[in-house]
C-alpha cells in the first residue's frame, strides 16, 4: 500500500475494535496515522508543502497527537484561495474523484474531493455509529433529506448490501409536502427514522398526527443542523421514540454520534481527531470552544487542523467507558424555514441547491435572509464583480421556487457580518426562527 492512500486493513480493524479498546491503544493508533498523514501531505500536496515550509515545520517534528499544536490551523477561506490542483495529492486525477459541492455552515460554497476507498471508509465509520445506536442489519432505515448528485460508484456498497437484504435504506425528499412524507412513512413503517431535524420537525403538527399514528420507529436519528430542545421533544412525542443526534460535515462525514446511555456525543477519533479550543488551547470539560478537526482517512484532499466553523462544549469522559473524546452541545448549522404568503414553509435548501449545484462559481460567500414574509434577499460576497446576466441567472433559478408573491433580490456586499457567537448563519428568517424564537410560531411549522 502506498503512502498516498489510507491503509485499508488497519482502518477496517479499527472501525470495529476501537470503540471498546483501551485509551492507550487508541492513542498509539492516532499517533501512527497522524505521522503518516502529515508526511504524505508534506510530500504530495503543494498547499501543505508551502504551509509547512512557511512555518518552518517538517513532518519529523510531528511525532503524534501531542504535537498537533505546532501545526498551523487552516480554514475554508484559506483553502478557497488556493488553486484546486494545489489541494490534491499528486497522482490523483480530479475527474476520477468523488465530489461534494457543499454550501457549508459559513455560507461559502466549497468542493470536497475524495477517492472511492476513502468514501467507503467514511461509510463504515457511520455504519459503526448507527450500530452503536441500535441499528440492526435487517432494519429498514428511512431517511428524510435532500438527495445530492452522486456517481454510481458511490452507491455501489449500499446497493450491494441491500441486495443481500442488509441495511435497507430509503430516501424521502425532505423538501416535499409534509402530508406526502407522512403517508410515505406510514406506508414504509421504518424501523429507524433518520433526517435533518428541521425537515422532520415539519411532521410534528397536530394535523398529521393521524397519518403518523402507526409510524413507530425504535428511535430517530437527527443531524446536519442544530436540534433545539423543543424540536427534540416534539419529535420524541410525535414518533413515540428516543431521539439521538449525530454531528458531521462534508470534510469529515461523521465527527461524533450520541451515546444512547449518557446523551453525550462520542467523537469518532479513530477516523477524525477532534479538538475543542479557545484561544488555541484545549478547553476544560464544561467549557465551550471552537471545533478543529483532522480527517485521518483523507489523503486525496487532506484536512489537517481544519477549523470547521462550529462551536462545541467539551464534556467529561463518558461513563460508558468509550476511549473517545466526549462532546456536549454543538452549535453548528442553524437553518430557518421561510414561512411564505401562500402558506408554505420553504426550506432554504430549495434555493441554496440552485446556488451551490449550479454554475454560480462567482459566489464566494452568501447569506439568504427572509426580511419579510414576502421578501427574500440574497447577500453575496463575490469572487469577482458579477455581470448583470450572472445576477439575472440566479434570479431566474430562484423565482420558480418562491413564486410571484415574494420579492427576491441579489444584493452584492463587501462582507457579511457574523452573529454574536462568531458564526455566520447562511440562511435566516426575520419573520420567525426556531433558534431565535422571534415572534409566534407559524401555524404550518
């Protein structure tokens, strides 16, 4: 196995062993994988060679996790300033890599690339986490979310498992009418329900109680957005099941998953190193800090000490005995629905997908704001000043989603202000927000 790829056999062994392994064994694994990853990045990735040389750092200085602090941070803004080829390891043809074009929690479109093998390792980490929550091989898992464009190769493992009658999974369009979703769930009767909390939250209205009366999954798994205590309580009541959270990103598909016994989040630290820092120093249990991650299985496009843009609270070691770092509350992506004049609740993804998966490469950062029930503004920080046609192209793409009763404007700005928390919310409603509790909750929410 070359140094330019994750080691498949040790990685597979780790996925099934480390959740129960002693902490010392886990640390030895992390140290070895970090040394290998750093050496690979320095030797094969132009961006990291320049970064390390600029800081007079050499891979031999990084002996293990204890030396993470000497590696400089990187963030999405810095990566977006690089030429795409400088972020990839030598020998990888971008055309052969799997791509995820993401809006990101900071409203900055960004393309993450990985090999088929790296993607499958990430899938196995998620599979382990789901089994830890109680998913059984022959369960029917129904996910309510957004289907992203993906290649046939990416679906291969899932199709193979389903052909064997294992890990059956059905995806329902979370942007569809809630009544349609409710009756599909009633027809499918999932053993486990998975989804974005905001999308599942639309199913908790009293008028859908009858349709969902027989939908009783053993548990519900949410992730991808912040879940408020009110959302969690409504989901638990509607489906008569416990609700568990996961925490991930496109750069590190799964960062942590909830412990069913304690309620804390276990970091998946045999796949991703998780630091919670304040002023560059690790926080104590109970304190909040910035999440910084290192993906130990990302070789084609490495992410080493990557500032993911989220805040989290460090938790004490979990009483269940896992060696993984424990996290408490995560303040990440807060996505508001937009209540429209025609009675619809619009998920911003219906607009964002047209910005992120389309041809609008001139958009460097954005914030989508519903300023009034009949007015939505797209604030844009541009790579270069957009032409009138580029702005018109965005308007044409968005207009069918909003309808004729809602004004839409693209407003170029020099910068987009952050929240008081230091984060930027890429989509926000000033009419009503689950997170701000501004005004009465819409009847259709």
